[in-house]
């Protein structure tokens, strides 16, 4: 289909569907501030926003004609500082709310070596049409207009107010976050269930936000909690807590608070749930068939399989992760997708030369390197409760600098390096990029294609041109012509470097 025609049809479908996206009153069930238990973390994040807002104003709004009026100038300066702080505070309130809600768009990457995106779209739409017979209108499935390997599933919140059932099941926060993204409740996530609960009963599902609900709890939980929707119990309380059932679906969600569809496990050889910015990492790196590529922190394997697909399963892709348990998932996914160019090794990326000493035929340097770095993960959505402490936040930048140092040394002259995180902190993103540019004069930032995110934050050492070259996703409207499907995703950061010849 002609690209312009496809874009027009896509825009028409989105505008038609937009009228069906309903917020209603369900937002009141979810926490307004997922950082309430970690005030020091919130203080750091807010301080970074204030610093960024102040620097933007400093560069963009020059003050003229104040030399002859020092007192008036001082007063204006204080007023600007107050305005900057007020703007940052409001932006932070919006960002907290954005983080605690799931995206209304689910993105699915297609294994284009096995099927066409068009065929995959039809199959997913048919599946949703069948599975949503009882839930009402099925979500709409569209092709992403810029990423031709990606499907967009347009979700919606329930139109009617969801009234919690009188029988309550309590799940842990991680399970709750998965439910808000479309999952059913699996047995390991259940903490509490009412006495006498039998399979087939209608139940309300709540997430424990305090972490204080003990497994096996039988009474209504009155700690801080979030309502996730209603569902049907598929197992009894006895099955979970007496017979010690270890796996399977405990509650099938029939009235979810948000309409994100359950797609996990669907056509696993050809479909993979993957957030939009994660797909952009592979596009930014741009591996070509026959090249040598290093994925330094590969688990769970989504980006690895994307890179191998872009390489048409030729060349060499070395995938590293320190833990064999995590790396086994990478191998399993590569096998499932029929990818043979990947060589996965359980090894610390900072000791690559040690790996070369024990494994034959590994290259000394690579054409392209992906560093999806360990991070605080504060961009994951929904974030019902923050567990990171201020001390843990401070531990990540040293790790990231060490890995980036190794990445540069393992990159060939003229090669491409992508650094990414799924967090919002300036210290783990723009500040790391500024450090790398200062430490390695042979590195420069290069444009990313496509560029669907916002620009980088000010105040961390990047100039305006450099800020425009990175991509930051943090809930703000991005480019004027951009649609919500590009901005309504997880918090994420991407920088792309080129190493001088």
C-alpha cells in the first residue's frame, strides 16, 4: 500500500477510535503517587526536573534591559525561579499520574521472517474479536505507520463504572501491574482470598500497595490497595493455599479497569509483546546482514531477536548476560523464532576478553554494540508502587559508566553504539551521555531514524543540538504531528553514538 494512503487511513482509524477511549471515573481507583513510600527518590526526581526546567528557561528566555535596575532585576530573577519550580512541580504531578496508569496502546512485534505483518494483523484482530465477545467491542489492531514490523492494539477503558464485587482477591503489586497491562491473575501472584471461595465465583481483584498482606489472608484487606477490576475465579481458595497449586490462571479478568487485551502466549513463534521504544533501539542501531553485533545485556531476548531479524539471521550476534537463568530465556526465544546467528554466553560484559580466552572464534571488536543498561526501571508502566531506594538509585550510574566504557572499547572504528534505559532519571540518561562524550572524544551523537520520542533534558551537560539527537519518552506530548500511540508508552531513553574512523 502507498505510504501516504496508509498514513491517511491510519489517521482516520485513530480519529474514529479516539472517541471511544473513555477515562471515566476508573482513575480514582489507582494511586496518585507511586513514590509515597520513597520520599527521597521522589525528591531526587523532582530536583532533576526543576534543574532541567530552569536550564531550558535560562537558554530560551534571555532577559534584556535589567542592568540599570538591579533590585527589579533581582525580583524578576526570584520570580523566574519560582515559576520554574512551579512548572516543574506541576510536570512532576502529571508524570506521577502517567506512570501509575498503563498505556492504552499495546505494541506487538511480528516475526517478519515467518509471516507478513498484514497476515499477523488479521490473525490478532480475529483472536480479539472472539475473546471479547463477553467484554464488548474488541480492541482495534493497526499497522504502525513508521515501524513496519510493529502492530498497534488500541485499547480502551471500560465505558461503564466498574463496581467492585463483594468477594475480594488480593494480589501482589507486580501481579497487579501485569493485570493492568492485560494479563489474567496467575496463581503465584495471589496473596489473599475469602474463606470458602470456589471456582466460578465473581471476585474483585485488588493489588496490595504496602507489601503487608500475608499469603493466605482470608479477611477483606484494608491496607493501601488498588482496585484492578472484576473477574471469575478459576480455582478455589483451597486449591491455592492448601493444595499449593503452583501455576495456572487463578482469576480470569472479565471486567478489567483498563481494556488492555490479554495477548501473552498468542502465536509465540511469530508475535512478541514489545514496547515501542525497545523496537526503536534496534532501528537506531541499524544492524545489517553479515555484520558482527554485540548485545551486552541481552535478557530476556526481545531486542536480541529483533537485531537478528534485522540482520536476516546472517552474520554474528553475540548475546551476553551474567546469569545463566536469564540467558536461557534468550536461547529459548531465539530457538522459537528460528534464529541461528545468535551465540549466547552467560558472562559479564565487562570481562569480554576473559570470554574470548575460553571461547573460540569470537571477534575482538564489533561493527555495532547495543547496551540496554541495567537501570532503576522507573519508566515501567504502570508503576503502582516504587520499591527503589535512594541508595539503590545512586548505585546504577557507576555500573552504567563501567559498561559504557567496555562498550566503546569493543566497538570498531566507524561503528555504531546504542545506549538505552527504561528509566526517567537524568543521572542515568543525559548525564551518562555527557560523561561518555567527555571521556571518549572519538564518540559523537548521531541522528536516530525514526525519531518518535521527545528531546533530552537540559541541565546535565548536553547542548541543545545534542539534546535533539537523543530520544526521551516520559509522557509529554512530543512532536506536534505525533500521535498518542508514540507517546503513550513506557518511560525510556535512547542515545546513538558513532565512533570516529
